[in-house]
């Protein structure tokens, strides 16, 4: 590799390179020195990755890389272009370039980040305060969370969303600096495509830029949808717990009602009491939550009843008395069924007794006549 091919490969003009006052031979010396270190750097990267994989089940996957030697030279030149007074040489490049070792931790949902952040904080010391990069227009709630967790929130000029940590580690004898990036899978997909197509050598391509920005917004929206799915799952679990408890109480009362109706006639006060208890159950059960619009719809078919009953509780027009009517109808159906069965049994018994008595009387009269 010579200087001409290097500048062409990494889209650096000769004029910009000359302004850095960096000597090509000095860069080649850094390249040679760095390539001798890559094997030990890979061991350090592997150690960091292995520890990260054991953090928690919130970690979806972990990957690492040791910086390519040509990419290192290109980064040194670009930093000198942006900051002409900055000195980067053979003696200090391992401290000045903080991502010679790069580790990336991926997670499914944005909410998973807090647990991973805590694990990183407990595992390594930081060379500088973590930086949470975000895109202009992202949720303010997450920006507040980053600040509360000790991160500096910064808008990334190319729209990247990722939290970056510069850590200090010494798994071997030598002291090393590494960069850990934490991001969601959706953000990783977008950044990989963006990096492959234009970053960092074709950043302002007018044809690619608007489409990649659209892709970036889509990735952000996908993460928001993922967060909402988590919210829905938590709400569903909560509703199921309340529902199970309410149904157990309801089944207990219905069983009691059924047993009493079989053995004796219930007084009006007892029926009224049961209705009040059922109403209390409904007031604190799943029905109340659903009526508040937490879920779109809910279909309930109690196992103890012959009739299914389905109600859309998300309808704001559904009045309180209508919800109470659900339980009232179920109670009425059960009572009616039980009463009908009891009346039928009583009538059958009475008819049998009357027939038997009439037959006996008729037989007696016939004998007397003889």
C-alpha cells in the first residue's frame, strides 16, 4: 500500500492530508507496531465479550472486532484533519484511539438497556463518562433515563442511537482501553447497512442520504413498537392475574348458590346477598379494567354456565349498569336453570304421589263395592 492508493481508498484528498503535516513513514511505523499487537488485543476483546455474555438474559448477543490496521491510519488522519493541533504518534496512539478494541452488546427491547448498563458499570472502570447517542426527535423519556443513569446524552449527527462506554481493562499484563457499544437489534440492523453503504467515506451522498434517513426513522419506530409490545404483555399478565382471582371467587359463589338451591328454597335476602357479593367481585375484577379501555376487547365464557357471553369492554358508551347486567344475567340464568330443575322435580314427585293416592283410593272403592 502506498500513499496514493491509501488516499483514494479512504476518500481523503491530497490537500487535506498535507494540512495534517503527518508523515507517511510515521503512519507506516504505527501500522507495523499495531499489527504486532493484534493477537493480544483479540484475547482482551474475547475476555470482555465472554463476561458480557454472562451479564443477564437481557443480552441477546455480543460480538467484537479488533480495528483493521488501515482503518486505524485513516482514523488518525481524519482526527488530524478535524483537529490540526492534536498530536497522535507511535508513543500515544493506543490511548488516543480508544476503539482499537470494539465490543458490541445487542438487546431486543429498549427497556433492557438499564440492566446491561448496571452490569457494565459494576464490571469495569470508565476512562470517561458514557455517551448515549440519539436522533433528534427521539423520546424525551429515554433521554431523562440516560441522564439519571450517569450518561451524557448527545445528538449524533448521522442519527445513530447507541450508548458508548470507554473502559479500562487489564486481563493480561498490559493496560488496555476498549469501547463497548450497547444498542437494540433494530438499531444494529440500520447502522450495519448505513456503515456498509456510506460510512465513513461517503457520508453526504445526495442519493443515498434521504433513503438511509428514512430507514433510520423506521428502525426507531420499530423500537418504539417493541416497547409498546412489552407494555401490552405486562398489562395482559396483570389482567390475567386479576381475572383468575375474580373467576375463582365467582365460581365459589355460584357453587354455593347451586348447592343451596338443590337442598332448600333460598330466601329473598340470601339471593340479594349473593348478588351484592357478585357485584363486589365485578367491581374489582377484570371487567372494571377492560371497561377503562386498557384492552380492545375481551370474550368471557364461564365454565359453569351453559351460555357464552361476549362483551366488547373497550366501548366507552358501555354504562356501569350494563357491566353489572353481565353478572346479573349469568346469575339469573343459573338460578332459573336450578329453579326449573327443582320445580320439575317437585311437580314430578307431586304427580306421582297424587296418582298413587288416586289409584289406591279407586282400588279400595272397587273392593268395597264387591
